[in-house]
C-alpha cells in the first residue's frame, strides 16, 4: 500500500455487487458512477502500489498529456488548476488521487492486489476472482478496466538477454539510475520517446535514438496558465464553454484522418511544414519523413523533438537493429554503438486482459474466444461472458481526442446494464453472439477503407493486420451509440 495515499481497509462482504480492475481513469470513473447510483458494495483492485494507472506507471522525464488537459479530465469534475494546456504527469496523477478522495472511493480501493484469473459461475450468477495472494473474491459484475496500455512491451531483439548494462522500459523508469554523463540508447520513436528524448539529451554524454519507422509530428501549442486564467476557469460557464470549444476542436481533428479529405491535406501539410522548418539537414529530414498517410499511426505533438535530434551529442539511428550484445547495440550495417543504458520506449502489449485468465459460460476462455483478435460488442461486452464490462476495450481507442470521453460513455452504459439486471430481477445479462458479430462486421467494413488500414505498423493493429485498437468515428457518434443500451441485443437470465 502506498504511504503517500493511505487507503482505508473495509470489512469484506461475502459477495460484492461489482469488482473493478484497476485504479486508472476508467476504474475510478466506474467507482464514482456506482457510488452516485447508490451502489456501495464494490471493490477496486489494483496491482500497483498507487492510484492512477497510466499516470502512476509512466513517470519518465517529460511525461505529459498529449490532449488538452481541460478535455483530458472528467466532464463532471473539471479542474481549473491545470498549470498548462498539456499538464505534466504528476499533476494528472494528483488530479486522480484527489478525485478518488473527493468521491469517497478510497475505502473501496485495494492496492497491491493483482488479479490472476476470473471465472463466471452461471449457477450462482457470480464472478469468482482469484487474487495473486490466494484470496478469492465474489462479485455479480466484473468491470475490466485494466487499460489497453498498461503492460509494457519489450522489443524482441536477438541478444537482449546478454546485455550487461542497465535496461528498462519507459513505463518502468529507473529513477535510481541518473543518466548524467551516460551513453544512452532509446529504442522507439513514438509518443513516449518524443517526450523523453528532449529531456534526457542535455544530461547524456551520448544519446542514440533508434527508429524503426518515423511518425508524423505536428507543433504542440502549449501554454502556461496565468493566475487570472485559472481564476476564470473557476467560473462554471467559462469552464464549460472552454471545454465545449476544446471538444469540437478535437473532434475536427478526426476529419484529418479521412484519407483524401481537405483536412487530411491540412494535417499532412502542417506536419511537412513543421519538419521542413525544424530540420535543415536533408538527409535527417528524409529519415524523419513517414512514407505512410497522415493519421495511420498516432500523430504526435512536439516542438522540441526534432531540434533535439540535431544536437551534437544525439544521433538518430534509422538502420534496423540487428542485435544487442554485452555492451551495446549493433545495427544491420555492422556498426556498433557501446551504451551504458538502453531505454525501451516500445509501447505496450495491447492484448486486452489476456494476461489474466478469464473464463465465461461453460468455462470458455476469453483468449480462446478472441484467438489473438480481440472484439466486443460496442467495445464493451463479449458474448458468453455475462456481467463483464470492458472499459477501453477492443476498437475504442482514438487518435484525435481524449480517451476520457470514451470512458465516461462506457461507464454510463455499464451502469445502465447493471441497473437493468436489478430492475428485471435477473442474475445476469449476456450479449447475443449475433449482435456482437454484426457490430464487428460493420466496424471492420468501415475500418477496411480507413487511413488505419494503410500500410503502417501501429498498436492499433494485430500482427495479422486486423485493426483492433481504434474506433473509426467521432467521439459523439460513439457516445450516442452507448447512450441507451439495446437490451434486445442481450439475453437476461
Ligand atoms: C504514456 C501514456 C500517455 C498517454 N497520454 C494520453 C493522453 O494524453 N490522452 C489520452 O486520451 N490518452 C492517453 N493515454 C491513454 C491512457 O491509457 C488513457 O487515457 C487512460 O489513462 C486509460 O485509463 P484506464 O483506467 O483505462 O487504464 P490504465 O490507466 O492503464 O489503468 C489500468 C490499471 O489496471 C491495473 N491492472 C491491470 N491488470 C491488473 C491486474 N491483473 N490486477 C490488478 N490490477 C491490474 C493497472 O496496474 C493499472 O493501474 C496515454 C497512455 C500512455 C501509456
């Protein structure tokens, strides 16, 4: 348990109404919704030692929101005190801890509690949840809010196990290892790397940035708020108008992902201009220009990444890595760079809970059901897995706006389902397979002609190329779909 945020213990009831996995934005949002609905018999279990999920794990230098913070906050708990337009990680984590305190969630949270397996007992209509410490919990509803981006993915490079220097993942930053004067390699050049590289370059003796494929990068219009601006954000009408404007500004970004549209040309033009303006060397510029369409991979925001690559102690390595040996990195052209530390900014295993064994009706396993290609009805429920709600589940990622918009829609949906089961005095509800399949066929049809289907590798896709990460529409379309559950698509028992 974290010393920083002591969490009260509560007497364990025999059967919880709901068990929620994780204390990230989603898990906390679900907890607050249950409390607001008068449901207090629930537990939030968290394997880490602190609250915050993504914002507890990612403490790397430069970790910041890449969506405007007044939009990356709950719609019902606006924060007038963000220090800047794109808040840094410690502030976001503090916001989440404050949220948990304010909405009385602390007594419901159990930290250092990892779930290892969950199975649905149809006879009792209960989820049986096995914790790592041997304890078993029982709950009517199981909310899987374990985060699509919570399990670090390490690169699979020959010889990595023979490396004798320090090696860590960006989401598990080793703060006990100062980088001053060290020879550092950063593997990966996506969202985390573009934040890390500018911060550590002034410390390192030498910094090698290993790129597999470049990303489209646009300017980041950050702004530090003056006290008078924060005072204005305290006025509800101003805070709401500001959020409304930000909401629609971000929704407009979605238009830039329509492959041949006007906004796509604007988006790409902006990124090209940014690259031309910041990188003078034509060879470096060529190495940094993506060959795939704007939006195929997540578009990044940074003003200082390109300039950092031009520092005399920094080198962009765009030749693929062949192997890692005892003390360095060897690229396919045979060149070796000796390094003291390797930082893997290589993203996450977007497996949607496959590290926990989940069994539904008749012992059916979720990873068998998915066979490497996660899918769900409206991204939330899965046929044969009754009373299970996945938050930020398959095909609910977005590249253009705040994930919290999707989370809030899913939380309200799950709550309505929970209430309907009680209203009808049933034990469980389960989505019909045909409804789930129909939803996914339509979704995949839309995705097949989208920018995400273009030739790029991204975390939105499986190895086989199926798009499982992203929702192809606007956030208002998704929210509208989820506003009222279509109970005709469910069976209730
Ligand atoms: C570095 C980074 C930056 C990001 N920036 C943005 C951004 O700017 N804007 C945006 O919209 N989105 C951003 N995202 C996406 C971000 O993940 C979501 O916005 C949001 O934080 C997800 O919240 P969550 O609660 O669903 O998942 P998480 O925050 O990942 O929380 C899941 C929690 O579940 C816990 N858990 C997992 N498995 C178990 C288990 N078996 N037992 C117990 N506990 C378990 C984890 O420890 C974790 O605490 C970012 C992601 C990363 C990684």
